[in-house]
C-alpha cells in the first residue's frame, strides 16, 4: 500500500506551539499508523513526536505536508488536517 499525503495551511495564529502541537501529536500517536509532517522542502519528521514537531518552527500561514499509509489513512489525514487548520489560539 502506498503512502498518501496532504498539504495544509496552519490556522493557529501563533503557529504550532506547545498547546496545538500537543493536540496534534496526541492525535498522530493514536492514528494507528506512522504519520510524518514536513515543512517546505524539509525532511519529514515523526508527527507523534512533540519535540520534532515543535522543532519544525511552524508559524501561522505556513504550509505543512502530512503523510501516512494503511487502513484509515484518509480519515487520519482528515482528523489531523482539521487540527492544523483550526485556530487553537482564538480567545
């Protein structure tokens, strides 16, 4: 089975800092298959690792690419994409 990818724009007004990164990595951990995230042309990192995700330095409006494979891959990308496009910094 081949991997599928999706590119999404970050919606949190302060980027992928601790709180939204924690929500994202927890969802990636529970996905059931490995998920990677990359910014621009950078190397993909494990989406379930909060340190790796924060180290990407993702800011509001940046585009990131998610990749996964296996059963439920589309649903996994739907869930993770929604977390990334939502503004978790709204008052």
